C-alpha cells in the first residue's frame, strides 16, 4: 500500500561511504606538526623551482623539514586567516607593495636582529645585494624581508614583425633608451588594420596592470611616484611631468589606437596576442618569459622602456618579492636557516638557473647559469642591468586604500573619457586625505 | 502520550541534530562576528573596543556604503527578476515527455557545476571588447561593439548576465522538481474543460509550486545580496571599473582582508544581515497570507 | 486522411519543432561557456583567445599534463568522499528537520525556523575566521573532519517541499497508527523524491566546487580537493590556460555523471498519483 522508502540499498551505500571514508586517510591529526611552514604563491612551474631549492636545503640541513603552503588568488586573505587563527606560517613570501602593512603591525620579524648575530652572512649579503632591491624591504629602520626575485617591467618585442616592417631593432641598454616619440612612431608603424577598421596587429600591448604601467611611464618622464619612498608624505599625481607620462600611456590606446582598450590587468588576451604574434611589443616582466618561450614560432627579444622628454634615462620599476619570517614563529632559528639559504648565493644561483626568475644578488644575475637559462635573449643587459636601473614604487602601510583610489580614478583616464590632468584635483586630494589620517 | 504530544516530541527530536550542528558550528562564529563589530581589529594585533563607532561611520561618514547598497539592490533585482521568469519558462519547457528530454535536463545543470575560476576566464573572453564572442555576434547583426566590462554601467549589466546564467539552473532544477509533483490528473481535467496551455500553467502549475517558488525567490535574494565570488573573479576586488560593480560583498571583503579593518567589516556584515532579515520576514508573511487566501 | 487530421498533425509538428528550437536555444546558452573551455583545452598556449571553436591540431596532451601537474586521482577520491559524506548527512538530517518544520507542530517551531534562515544571512567573509578558530580548537584543521560540516540550507528546501504535499497522505497513515518516524520514513520521504534528488545534487555540487573553505582548512596535498588543485594550477600572474581549461573539464565530468545517476536513481518509478479526484 505504501511506497517503498528511499531504499535500503541506498542507505547502506551511504553508510558504506561514511565508513570507507575513515579508512584511507592517514592519521587524522595533522602530521608534520614540527615542520617549518613556507607560504608562497606560485604556478606549478614556479612551485617546482621552489621545491628544488627546498630539496637542496633539505640535503644540507637534514634536521629541518619544510612544508609548503600554496596560496590561492588572495594571499592576504589566507595569510591573515591563518595568523588570526593562531597558525601563522613560519616563512612568508612578501610583496613590495603590501608588506609594509604587515611590518607595521609587527607580524614580520625584524631581520636586523638576527643579522646582528650572524656577521659573516651580513657582510656577504651587503656586498652581493643590489641596494635598491634590498632597501625595498627596509621599513622604519628595520629589515623585514630579503629580496628573492626582481619582477620589474620592460618590453618584449617580436623580432620578425620588426624585420618585416623594415624597422631598426630597438635599443639594447637602459643607458641608451629611446624617446616617447620614437616609441610611438615604432608602434604606429607596427599597427596593421583591415579595410573595415578592425585591427589585425597591435603595435603595443600591456600585460601588466594598466594603472601601474601608466605610472611607470610617468616615472620615465623624470618624476618618481612619491616622496619619500618609504612612508611617503606626498604622491606626485599633481606633478605635470608625471601626468604627462600617464597621458602618453593613455593616448596609446585612446588617441593613437596602437594599443587595445585598457581593460583589466592580467587579462589573458594581451599576453595571448603577443604570444600568437598579433602584437609587436608587449610590456611585462620576467614572469611572462616562460609563456613566450613556449609559444611556437615566436621569435622575440627584450628591450628597454622609452624615456620621456623630462626623463633622464630609462627606468624599470623595482618590483620584487622576498622572504620574511613571522614574528610569532616558534621556529625562528630554522626559518632563518631557510631564508638565508633561499636568498643567499646558493639559492639565488638556483633561481637564476631555473629561468623562472631574475635573482636579486649580483653574483647570481651575472652568473653563467643565468645566461644559459636565457639563451634566447639577445639583449641580456636589459635583464642583468634592470635592477640597477629601476625606480621605486611606494612603500606604505596605507597602500591598499591608495591602490583602491588609484584604480578608481584611472578608469576614465585610461578609457580616454577624462584627461590625466583630472587626477591633479581628484586623486591627488583623495590620497592626501588618506595619508593624513592613517 | 496523546497523539499531538507525541508529534510535538517527535518534531523536537527530528530537529535536534540540525539544531545541534547549528549551535556548535554557527553560534560561535556568529557571536564572534557580532562581538567584533564593536571592536577595531586588524587581525594581527589585539582588538580594541570602540562601541558603536563602526556603525556610526558606516551610516554617516562613508559615501561608499550608499553606493554599495545601491549597486547591490540593482544587482539583486537585475538577477532575481530575470532568473525567476526565465527559470519558470525553462522548467515548464523541461517538464514534458519529449524524446531526448533527459539530455536537455542534464544540460541545464552544467552552469551550476562550473567552478568560478573557469567561469571568470570564459566570461572575460565572451565580454572582450575587441574580440569577444558577444561583440562578434553583435557585429553579425550590424550592431557596434559594447564596452562590456570596461564602462561602469555596462559592467553591472555584464555582471547581472553572468549571475542570471549562474542562478537559472539552480532555480530551474528546484522548480522542475516541484512541477513534477503536480498530478497529471489535474492537467487532464483542465484540458477536458478546454483550458489553454497558458491557462493551465498560470492556474494550476504556478499556484501548486508556490512553496518551491518562494524558496527560490528568498534564497536567490539572500545569495545575490551577499554576492562576492562572482564579482571578485569577473571585475576584481575593487568593484571596478570605478564603482560600477562595487557591491556590499566586495566592500565587505575589501575592508576585512585588504584594509585589515575587520571590526568595520563585521559591522557591515551585521547591517547586511539586518536588511536581509527584514526582507525575508516580510516575504514569509506575504507568502503565508497568499497561501491562506488560497 | 481528412483535412482536419492533416491540420492537427501539422500543428503538432510545428509545436514540436518550436519546442525543440526553444530547448536548443536554452541548451546553447547553458553550454557555450563550457564548449569554449573545451575548445580552449585543446589549443596550444598561444592563441587560446582566438574565437575558433575547434583548433586545427587538438592538443590532447593538455589533459595528460593535468595528471602530471596535480595528484588528480587522489584529489578526486578525496572530493568524492567529502561530497558523499556531506550529501548523505544533509539529505537525511535536513529532510528529517524539514518534515518536522513543515508538519509537526511544536512550541517555538516558527521562531526556530526563522533562526535557521537567519544563519544564511550572515556573509561567509566574516564567519571564515571564527570558523577557522573553531576548527583549530577542535584540532580539525588540515584534517578530513573539517571538510565534513553539515550545511543548513537543505532544511529550508525540504520544508518547502513537505509543505506542498497534501495532508490526506499523512492523515491516512496516522489513522492507521503509524508513528511520526514511520510517517516520515515510509510516506513523506518517498513522495518528495524529486526534492531529495535536488537537495542531494545541489549539496554534492556545493561541496565539489567549494574552494574558499578547503583553501583555508587544508594545507596537506594528500587530503586536498579538486578545486584546490585547480587553484594551485594558477600562479600569481601566469597560468597555463589550456591546462587549466582541461583540468576544469575533467573536474566537471564526474559531476555530470553524478547528476545522471541521481536522475535515474531518484526519479525512476516515481508515480504521481491522483488524490481521489478532489
């Protein structure tokens, strides 16, 4: 009379699932409680390179075990969740733009205290480091991370497209840059359209963050982002020369149409365009190198950014990530050994050889291994001299708020609906307000 | 025990496991976040009590709150209305014994099963201004390219489109299940009485799936109001371009994990909760009144 | 054949054609992003964004790369076990509670139900941290236990479905002397098979695709889920998009299988009975 219930078989299956679920897992308590945790963000290739460093470290320090914790899309959220929950990782990857907020709150260990006890390493580090990169992580007198890789921006260019258009190859050294005008000319010559107006080849694409790239052009017009570098009191959005650089960048897409509409950063399409040979120049950093190397039929090289009329020579940006130690770590000695290794000469040499990063120690950058990993690059000087020819990005705990303001204000400017001079009144004022009440 | 008392006792026992899970896993987090809304906490240093300061700032000194509220309302309405309408139609379409209907029923399930990571990449390509699928298709019928994710207004439209695409399968699956519970005999009787298909749909189907319909509406409103995942992967964590997609969920995340102002974020979360609670109570009352009238 | 019959047949054919056309449009809207992802997974890394649907030289090797870059089978097993446990638990406990909320009157029932709904209204963003702290207090972080936490929205869904069932069914059973448990297990539950199926499938999909919770709770690779694997395939700036697309297709396939299975298991043999022509 009544329908059959859900079915004994289904229920048993469910119970079986529950039971079986308990079997294949190793002990329910987190094994490896005594391992050093290392938190970083990386795609599989980069994670691989890091694993090699960890293995090498394990060989030299068999008593120290390292456990990796990979980050998702938002490292800050993960990190703060772990730390707020009392499980801060011991070794943390630090980013130049966001570490200051953590340093100010005492989350990161001041490495100067440890360096004081390890004079030998301190001396080596001082001799071999590139000052501008090292100083990036100096904040309020303390040293909160050691730089691990240089991720400054430069230009990739397609050699074949240049040759087809009969253009001379672009400059090979930061000391002898090309001008904004020359750059624009080149981009114009390399932009091709169909009769219908649709573009089949772009002269220039940006694979970085449009707002930051615009700022980089402003920097190359002779004006830094802010003054002073650390804990800035003033951003130069009200400086005419800086604005001129920003306007030049915006005009590339909006007025001269040599670049596609500036949409969101890390958009797959701009990188793809260059890799597929549909863009002649691409602005980006070393992190794009592997993708372009793997692209079939892409014959590329690198060149420097153009310098503006008010600029003195060309610059890249001091983009860098580093390794820091959590102040609350209970394994500080072990963490120190690991950080020393990874940012020291051996670890940096390994990084250089992997071809995935540009190392931050002089010895590693100019090593044969680094050269071998970049055999396809003719203008190696762009990479090896890059860190020494870089301008700084702001280092401030208030970066997130300022970044949000920048992102919002740059939108209409990059689309061409508002001139860059509008930043002088809007953005400059908003930033001043944020800086005055932290 | 009398029958009613036995049923009441059974009721409590049946609810007990769920209640226990709620008490253990939700009570502490809810209490914690409520407590934090009266503090200033940056997640790393000890929290400091600030009383109602967070709420005061939120309501009087933060112009972005009103913007976020307005955007969230627009997004919610722009998601719910199309979702409910479309899913009613689609569920009605799928509620037939056509050949191969099983295939279509499986297909409608796909958007629900897609992870947000993939969705973001795919839709960014669809919305690409120069080369994207949508602008290409618009080009075939002679319309100019639309700046989908580039302009603030259009960005909100794009967001609603993806949100509807994401929500329709969920609503359809629920409504279809409800429709399949409507007895055939009712339709047959109505057909004999000469009622048209549309008439049958409006007078029989819709009233009888009222419960599922109100469920879909309420849950969709709750989800759309708190929407964060979708917006974050599609237009970034800043609600860009400008403040075009700056919804409450984004504002919440930004304050909690970017600005490290967890107290302020908690205050915002509870304001959102209050708004949703009022909305839901009103809807439940309305639903009950409608069912009583029937 | 008379003219009338011809006309009726023609109308039916036109109707059927129109229905199929509408269904195809709906199917296309639902499918095109995944079709695009499928085609993307077969492309080489450069040229992923080109609008060609089928590449000239499909790179099936991308699928092989997925298995090389992440412990797919282990993660599949983990995800299935988590999803299975949560689904079974949810379906059982939530349908039980849903029935109680719909049909068993007890004091405070409606306020309690509102409390349930209320827990859905506090955004996840602010509850993640205290839940992490909770898990840590129990010692469950980075263990399978943290993944098996019952969700609560299922109760609402089941209640709504139970509410729509006619009361005669129950009354007949009660008159026959069945206990509340028997009424639930033998009568109410079988009649809400579609709802149970929906709940089971939705729960399964939710657990399968959830990435924030595993991201925060799990650090060991051997208990990680598929979505975590997907997230870890992405880097800071660069991902190998075709491989990512291939991975997402591979993650989607088991879900389709689950849905097909659920459809057959739950909807087979469901007879929608009339209720005495009332």
